[in-house]
């Protein structure tokens, strides 16, 4: 049974409303974020109009601010923005979706100024605004705004899509826009594409903040930005209207042969029941290299083959993708199509192929993700001399995965990253290299036999002998 002193809702209720109110006033004194949260709760009790008033005031304040938000203050900003967004979605939208729609547009209107003045290396601030853009869809459906008015507002923000927040806006709003709104938006986008550049320049703000002082490049950049805005908008409208041909016409003949573009077109044609046209698109593709798969194109080709009932060819394509790149998803898809027991034999064949694969890093990454840590460890021990410590993005997760059951293999992976950092003098990596070195020391006690490899004591002594003067590294080793 929980103690009456345990901090939980039931025990706090026992204090009574009066005492809790006093505590909240005391706790929120000097804490602006807590006060704003309490005001929102009080406004919520008064009705959606009061919540909207509080949100609108706060958004105006945040939008006017020019103070830079560094990583230490980022959490407070994230919490504040999330509280405002939640208030719109949870407190205003259910009872007044029209008001909520206007508030959400206002919320998104401050996105650029906020992102410009904060350290968003974590992407958390951007994500809040991205989610807010997604919220527009449900709110607009409930609010049932005039389709043309909604289309005009969508057009205006698409012209200011500096951070890519509105890349999915048309798809999100398409149910609320309906046929009338989509057609209105399409007309406005087409009109933009036909306007003379000086007039269009005032509208296309994608390049705001760039140095356009060089007259030789200014118009070229502006025209490229406008063309990209028009193309993406018309393609999104085409998707919303289910018009595959309108989507395709946004690409010229040469671009339609680029593997990724061809895959997009083929998948849409296939979804529209036009398998023959999809196959023609796939066959017309021009590839830069054949030794590495264009995965999106390969997947589209496999889907078309399956649509034609050419399952054997689809299986061959899956195996080819795996064979060339050690793509685990394609191997899983290949094995899934096989009868029972045949898949076990095929898996063994695939794993043997992976063990002999030219790129050690690719093979190691495959075995770790499959997962087959026994083979991953054997691979490291057999080919330790090939480990390239520069590729920490492969080696760090591999070392962590191997540490539990295969400490020697994990140690060799960690040493590769330490050796690279010190040999190449990558001081920016010393903090990570020191951590890896200490992990090696920790793993040493669990390794019963180092075999042909140096013990940790020998490795430590060698490292100090060769790199002993790199004090900025050794100062981090504890």
C-alpha cells in the first residue's frame, strides 16, 4: 500500500481544494511558465473564448520577441509552444473549430521568427510546428470554412515555406478544401507560374534572407524558387485529386527517367490501375550505376512485377537487391515468399553471402541489424584489420550490440575508433574516443582470452607510447 506521503493525485486530493490553491500560487510565484499554464486552465473553465484570448496574447508576445533561445532555454520554449498548441486543439477546437482554425494559423505564423532565433539542433521546436500543421486538417474539417478562403490562406503560406513546414499542407487540407477549394488553389498556382518575374518576385519568399545582391544570379534563383513552388504545389493538388497525368506533367521527359522520380510515377500509375504504363515508366529509367540498387525504383519495379503475376522475377529482383547491398528488408521480403523450410536454407545462403561481402562495415551493419551477433563477432575477429574507425555511425551501434555477449569483438571495434581519432589528430572526437577507451578497460575483465590480439594493458601501454603527448585526450580518461 502506498504511503500517504507519496506524491500522487490521490494523496494531493486529500489536502483539499483550498490548500492546493495556496500551494499553486506559492509554487508559481516567479515562474512565468507555471503562471501561464494556470491562466490557461482558468480560461478553459470559463470557455473557449477566454482560452482563445489567452492563446492569442501569448502568441503575439512570442512572435514579437527577438531574444535568442540557446539550448539551455530551449525546453522552456518547447513547453510553452506545446501548451499553446494543446490549448488550441484540446480546449478550443472541440467547442469552436472556426476560432481554433484561426488560432492555429496564427500559431504557425510565428514559426519562422521562432526558428530564426533559437538553437533547434534537436529539432523539437520544428516538430511542434510540423504537428500544428497536421492539426489544421482535422480542425478545418470540423470548422467547414469557405473552400476558396481556405485555399487563399493555404496559397499565402505556401509562398512562405522557408523551412518546409508546409510540404504536406495541401494533403492535410484536401478533405476540407474539397473539389472547389482544390480547383481554386490550382488556379492561383497556375496564375503565379504565368506572372512576369518582377511581380512574382514579391510573392515568392522561399529565398528570404539570401544574399541576392549579384544581379547575374538573382533572377535565376528567384525563377528556380518559383518553379519549384509551383511544381510541388501542382503535384500535391494532382495527388489530392487523384490525377496521375497532372502529376506526371510537372516533370519533363528527361527528369521522368531519374530512378526516384520514375518510382514515384510508377507507384501512382499502379495505384490507378495502369500497370502497363507503370512498367513503361520503369523500363525507360536511366541509371547512374548498376552495382548499387536504386531502392525506391527497385521496390516500384517489384510491385509492378507482382501486379503482372510475375512472382519469380519479383523474387529475383529482391534477391538481387540483397546480394548487391545487403538490404535486410529485401532479404526479409524474399524469405517471406518462400515455402516453409526452404526459407531456412535460403537464409543460411544469404548469411554466408553477407559474411564474404566486400565491405566489412556494410556486412557488420547487416549482421547487427538482422540480428546475428555471433556472425557479427566472428566477422570482426576475422577481419579486424579492415575496420575503418572513421565510420563511427556503423561502429558505435555495433560495439554496443556486441558488448554483452562478445566483449572481444566489441573491444576491437572500439579500438578502431580510438586509433583513428588519435592517429588522425581528430581532437573534436577525443571526448568520444576517451569514452571508447574507458569502455575497452571495462570490457577487459570479461574477456577470458584475447587470442592473437593485445591485452588491454598492452594496448594501453602502446597507446601511451605513441600518443602520450596528446594531453587533451588523456585528460578525459579517468
